[in-house]
C-alpha cells in the first residue's frame, strides 16, 4: 500500500480515470472470488441501503484522496489521510457513544500540532495547501467507513467489499466525461499495478493480517504505510521530504497510536475493533 501515493502522483491519469479503473478491476475481481467460492448471496433492502452508503462514501473518499495526491504530493497526502484515526474518535463518539478520555484529548492536541507543522505555509504552495486540507477531509470520510461497516458486519468481508467497490464504481461512472484515456504505456502499467497489486493483492493480504492479528497491533502496523509512502516517494519521485513533513507525520502517527493503545471503549462495544472492520477499506 505504500506504493499507492507515489504511483498515483507519478502517472498522468487523473483522479477520475484512476478511480474508475481501480474500482472496476476490484469489483470484478471480488465478484469472481465470491462466485468461485460460492459465497455470493442475496441481500435485503436494508443491507442494500448500507452497501450503497458504503460505496458512495468510499468513492468520495477515494476521489478526494486522489485529488489530494495530485495537488499536495504523495507524502503530504499520505500524512493528511493518516488523521483518520483521530477523526474515528469523534465518529465513534457520535455513532457508538464511545467516551473520549484524557488520553484521547491529548492525542487530538498532538495530531493538531502535527497537522499545523506539516501544512505548507509558503504562498507559492497554495495549491499544495488546498490539497493537504482536502486530504484531511478524505481522512474523515475514511473514518466513517468502520461505522458504516458495523451496520452490516454480519455480511462477509468480501460481500461488503463487493458493495463498496461495485457501488463506488457506479459513482465514478457518473463522472465518466471527466476521465482521460490518452495514456502512455507507463501510465497503463501504473494503473495495472494500482488495480491488481495494490488493490486485489494488498486487500487479500490485509484481510489475512487484520483477521489473525490482534486489532490494536494490526492498527499500529497499518500506520507503517505513511513512512513507507514517504520513503518510496523520495526515492522514486525524488520528492523533497522536509523536516516539517517528517515531524508532522511523526506527531500524527504518535497520536493515532495513543488512541489505539489507550482508548477505552464501553463494554457493549468492546468486541468491536475498527481495524478488523476496515480491513476491506485499507486499499488507498
């Protein structure tokens, strides 16, 4: 998953084209897996409603994230979306009535400091700043996905993934006129890697990891995505990694880890682990 920001930034395909191809391939791949394993089942109207909401939310999240990468750069966009762990605190407070403790408030302050430090301040970087802010909003939508998944947690992961990718793909087809198919062979190679390796491949591996590992441990491992994305961007794209970006990323990751390790949940929600519920969503 660490290759995703660099790949998206490095190819000329726009965010609409990238989203359309990735979601189309992912939906088809998951559909074939469900057919091969005979796990495809009918869903009720209530389940269908939540699958549509899941797909729409994911599609908007992906579009904003890709838009952020194209404007802010691979590393800054990855840092911005990493704020989803902090957003998750407030989403769970609203939907799951989870309390927000002192350690959570400390994490929010640390993350806010990291965002302030990482945000570009030079006037010449106005577009980059807008991209970074959009990436933070993308992180908020990403944090909404576990709450939506929880409404249909009785469905298998692949059934939820099919709804997420399938309805997400339909949303992208609504903006089909914005796609651009004047692509080079290297652009198509990047799209294939994004679709097959970084979506279907990473999806399958993350499903296994997040299912078999303890929730908090899996969540902490997930944040390794950020430094890997920065390293890959620096090597492949020759992106300049500033001390502000490194400090901001470190603070945001530290804040997320504080939430994972010290956040206390009410007894009725104790069995719910966000990391296992978003296993089909960590495909950025």
